[in-house]
C-alpha cells in the first residue's frame, strides 16, 4: 500500500507543479545564488504544505477567497524585475541583450513568495487528498513532496545548464523572468476571480 501511496503522491506532485520547472530554470539562469533558490523553493513549498495539512485537520489560515490574491506576489516581483531591466538599459549598463547585474540571483524569500503564490491553488487539491489519507498517508505525501522539491530544483538547474536552453536563457532570461512572473500573477488573479475578473 505504501508503494501505491508513494506513486500517487509523486503523480500528484508532478501534475500540480509542472510549471515550477520553467520558473526554476529562469531563476537558475540568473547566475549565482543556487542555494538561495533551493532554500526559497523549500520555504515556499513548506508554506503550502503547512496550510494544506492544517486545512486537512480543519484549520483555515487562508480563506479560500484570499487565494486568488496570491497572484499579487509574482506580479509585484515581475514588475520589480522588469523595472530593474529597464533601469539597467536606461543607465547604459546593458545594450538590451545582456542581463542586468542582479547581485547574485534572486533572494530566497523572492523565490519562496513565487513558489507559494504559484502553488496557492494546489492547496485546494491537496486538502481533500490529505484529509482522506489519514495521518500515515498524509505523512507519506508530505515526505514524497519534500523529496520531489529537490528533484524539481535539480530539473530546473539541469534545463538552465543545457547549452541550447542556457544560451537562450542567458540572452533572454532577464526579459523572460519578468514576463513569466507578471503573466503568472495575472493568471492567478484572473482565474481566481480576484477584483471581480
């Protein structure tokens, strides 16, 4: 039975977090700060798990109506990153093709905020699964998810270092990251019905 739950947990994680690989690859492509990216991914995903486990036991830290507004986090970070790209170009620090200096990549809390916001809708999927799995089943899900966060980080790093992908991310990643974050924020807001959309 544990093998069955492990497979179900791995499948659930993969289906609900496939988009994270793209975001992680963009973060890793920014250069240094790989430990901060991994730490941020774990902090953000741990936040998702804490809320989902607590909700499975009946606690509600985050009202369902607030989940769409998590889109404001990646939207704000995307706008900040876009501002930095624009400032670097305006100051003559780049010719538009070179990524601006970012001080060693994203900060752990920036990655955590994007991870939590991107996974906010996953909470609604995880809660009923956790609630019906019992304590032992829920523990298996949590352990498998935490192991797979490391696998996702490795996959993001892998894609960011493939010559073809790395070349494209090196050339365009500083532009793609703000666009992806802004797009992610808008999608979370619109799909969740925030602000009456």
